[in-house]
C-alpha cells in the first residue's frame, strides 16, 4: 500500500492547476485539488473571460454610432444597464466554473473547497477541514493577486480588478492607475460604457515593453474615446468626499471619482502557503523558483502559472500544467517553450502582437527592415470617424526572418494567433510575400507590404 493518500495534490484550481490535475488523472494518477475561492481561477472568475464579455458590451457603443453610416436609423439613443451586464456575466462564469468542476470530477479528481497549505515536502493541510493529506507530488498553482502600489494615504479606499466586475453601479467618474494590460483595457471599456475615465500612470505612455507604435496608437485611441490621460502623474492622496473620493495627484491636481482602481501589476500568491516550512525557494518578488520542467528546489514539489512569474498569461499556465503532468505522470519529458508568445490587449481598437518590438530588434540584430502601414479600415469609410489601423512587420535584414508583427485594429487578437504559428515556424518576409491575400480584409495588408518604410543599419 502507498504511504501517500494521493499521487498528486494540486493547490489552486485555476487554469494551470485544473489542466495539470485532469491530465495527471488521465494518466491514472490519484489526484486531489484544493481551491479556496471559485473553481476556474482568475481567468474565468475575475480576469480574461468576464473582461472580454465587458469589452464586447462596450463595443456596442461604437456599433450604434457607426450604424447610421450604413443606413440604420435607431429609434432612440440606446441605454446601457450595468446590473443586467453584471448578472449576465455572473451566469456565464458560474456556468464555466461548473464545467471546470464537472470535468475534474469526470476525470476522477477529488475537489476540496478549502484552503490548502504546505506542511512539508509531501504533506498539505486543508485549513477549514483541519485535515492532513499526504501526497507523492504537490503542485502549487495559486496564481497571483493584484498589488496596490505605491502606497499613498487613502489607498485602502481604492479597489483592484478583483472588485471592478461587480461594482453595484456603473461609475460616473473613475480614476484608473497604471499603464499595463489591465489599466488600458478597463479604461477603454468603461469609457465606452459611459464612465468619465481618467488614466494615470508613472510612465510617459501606456504599455511599457510593447512596440512604440502600439503604445502611441493606444494612447491616441484612449484619448479619442474620451479618456483623460495623465502620464507621469500618480495619486498622492485619496479622501472620502460624499459618496465618492477626491484624489490629489502628484502635480497637485484634484480629481473627483466614484471609484479609484489600482492596476499596478500583480504579485505571485505565495503568502501564507507554508513554502518556508516545506523548504521551497522563492525569488525576491516572492515567486517560486522553478526550472524548465516547473520543478522547485524540493523534488516532490512543482509550481506552474503566475505563481512562478515566468510569462503571466493563461495559455502559458495551461501549457505549463500540461507539461508538468506529461513529465511526471505520462513518462515524457516536456519543457515549455516560452519564446515568441503571441498576445492581445483588448482595448478598442485592440492590439495583436507577436515577437519583438522595433526597438528591441534594433538592439538585438542591428540591421532591421521595418514595413509599416496605417490606414482607414473599410468599415470607417461609411461609418466616418478618424479610426486608423496600424500594421508593422519587423524583419532581420540579414536573414529575412520576421522578428515581430504588431497590429492595432479590429480583429488584431485573432490575427496574432495565426501569425504566432508563422513566426514559430521561422517565417521570412519572403514567405509573407509568397502568400496570397484574402480580399477584402484588413489582414491582407500583412502580405502586400512590398518596400521597407524604414531601414536601420548598424
Ligand atoms: P502589468 O504588468 O501589465 O502593468 C503594471 C502597470 O503597473 C505598469 O504600467 C507599471 O508601470 C505599473 N506599476 C507597477 N509598479 C508600480 C509602482 N510601484 N508605481 C507605479 N506604477 C507601477 O500588470 P497588469 O496589472 O496590467 O496586468 C497583470 C498581468 O495580467 C499582466 O502581466 C498580464 O500578463 C496579465 N493580463 C493579460 C491580459 C491579456 O492577455 N489581454 C489582460 C489583463 C492582464 P511601468 O510601465 O512604469 O512599469
């Protein structure tokens, strides 16, 4: 008889943990999983999924505005009802969470609605149940949590993306702090739903690390959507004022807002997990240190997803969870390749991007050709407005290899997924040129840009 109660105990039923549990169980392992919030994790419950639903909701504002150009006469100005959206979102994430639970059960995984902490290399404690479980392997997949930084007087009056989905009413005025994915996506969507949005960040432009043309394009699109951009300014103090808050900014400006949302990044959720007791090493940001196979320094303990702070994206956590199960229970050694990951930012217009930016390409490769186009999307010809779409291909001039593709415009996220395959295969600019266009689409521009707009030479 085994000395262990289970072959695998997974802490955290988010994207990475659920995938690992199901695949390991499929290989015949006896698996248990603990989740102290809701099954599905950040992505399903208060991240990617509800965010995308809210983005869809917000884009009807553009559709209604554009409709007149195509002959539609709307009888009265459309009215948006926030509680209806929140309720519809809740139904959908409850359905998804239920599906996740059902799939785990179907795979034979035992689910504990409880907080689990490590007691040692092969033992966890279910806190509410007061029960110890001995496990041959433990997988930590606890994800991350919003970090509200830097501290200022009144920061306890602010919220994070955890709370924003379920606000009791649509904010009249909202201050969003930060310039990353979360900040720009929520600024873009709340502005469209009718909130007066101010977006403050320490940087001179949003989305540090993205290609500069995308950063400028998003800043411009946010301004056009009515967002008041305060770059280089952060809150210095927040105080209650009637039903809302008054915020004093670092430049002395005072802002009224019903809601202040901090979107200043996320930190690995390792606090109080018992990692020290189990001897698991963390880095200075609190992330669990792992190797290419998601192994920690303790042989029986692995970690996947945001808790390891590698590339903090849902599909990456899923891949890491799957690779862990293949390696430990499936008899195949699978390491996750974290290079060239396509990603999208769901502002309106949205970003789709894969590979490296123009600036990074120049730094890394020296001789770089850039093919860039900015045009009015076809829909805007009848709808009117100043909408522009931007596409950029960054090419290594010596080898002709495409190093990066960056798109700002409708459907950019969908395009990035497919471009991800091409770049992963090592596509050259000649491969793009040899590909026939799909007409009339916006994406056809990707295969019809003939001459470089800029040639960088060392
Ligand atoms: P990001 O890491 O994208 O951005 C963090 C922002 O906070 C940056 O603007 C950063 O500023 C700012 N910041 C960090 N520390 C401080 C500080 N001490 N003072 C002032 N500003 C600070 O984090 P998000 O919270 O936006 O998103 C969290 C993660 O979730 C992302 O890493 C992303 O992987 C994931 N995500 C993915 C989405 C998608 O795929 N579409 C959508 C939403 C989230 P600076 O730029 O100056 O460093």
